C-alpha cells in the first residue's frame, strides 16, 4: 500500500485542512462544514487526483 498512489488520500488531506480552518466545535457544526467543504472539490480537481496517480480519469 502506498498513500502516494491513492487519490483518496489527497482528497482527505484537503478536507482535513478545510475542517481545521473551520474549527467546528459541535457535531452539528462539523457535519455542516463537511457538507459545505464538498463544494471546494471541483470535478476537474477530482479527475486530476486520479490522473496524477496514473489512472485514466477522462
């Protein structure tokens, strides 16, 4: 297993950064921030996560 070749690891790293910035203090706030954070991931960015690991993303 190599996290460098797993596109979900890159997405999780970005999500964790966004969650730290939001500093949600309750479960309800955390779920709200997670939902809002999904808008930060564009379809093109997600395709690039896969393309960077050698997968055919298109």
